[in-house]
């Protein structure tokens, strides 16, 4: 009887640790990088792609409207590029579950996007070459496109919401 009670308590503790561990460090198991804040994100991006002339609060570039909507869970947004041309949109994400849910909803309405995702940030690259370079940092492609197919041999990681994909596959 005592052994059964110990086993039940042990199983409950393992379940509790598993649930709380996943919620606090989403993406860590997948090896996704973490930026911490916009300065950390700029440094991470700058090691892999041209990110000059960082501009916070800019109305140009992707996600300008969504960044002001609390449903997206975006803490801060900035754009950077070269010669005042926006090539990257940097999003510091305070609530990754909200971000993923909002993108899934937008995709269902035909307005979802593709993002390069870290543990606490998302990036929008205007060109494939930048996306390929940024992939070297450990980010993965996140999308909720309905018919998005991941070819055999590419990674397919778990997300906080169903109906979306997180992969190292970057389609043309």
C-alpha cells in the first residue's frame, strides 16, 4: 500500500514538473535561440544578416498594425535594413502562445504570415538570402498556412498551438 502511494505521488510530481517546465521554456528543447530584449535581438540578427539603421516604432515593414494589437503578444517591434530600405522586421514577443494563436487565426482568414521564430522573438525577412543566413542562428520557420507541407528529412517541431508548422524547411 505504501509503495502504491509513493508511486502515485512520484508520478504526480513528474507530471507537474513536465507541465511547468514546458510552459516556462517553450522552444528551448528545440534549440531555439533566445534574445531577451530588442538589444539582444539586434545583436543576434547582426551576427547573421545585415541589420543597420535599427528603427523602433517605424510604420514601414511587416507587422506594423499587428504589433499594436494585444492579441498578438508582441512586446516591441523594430525594423532594420540597409540604405533606409527595410529588409528585416524584428518582433520581441512577450507571449509566444498568443503570437502563435493570432497567426493561426490570421491564416484561417487568409492573412497569416511566415516568421523565423526563436524562443521569445519572431523575424520577418524580406528576402530568401537573409532568411537563409538567419537560419544559421538556430531560428526555425513558423507558419500556419493550411496546406504547408514539410518534405521528408526536415525538422518538424512542436508548437504551443495546433494547426501550424515549425521547421527548418524554407520553401522557395
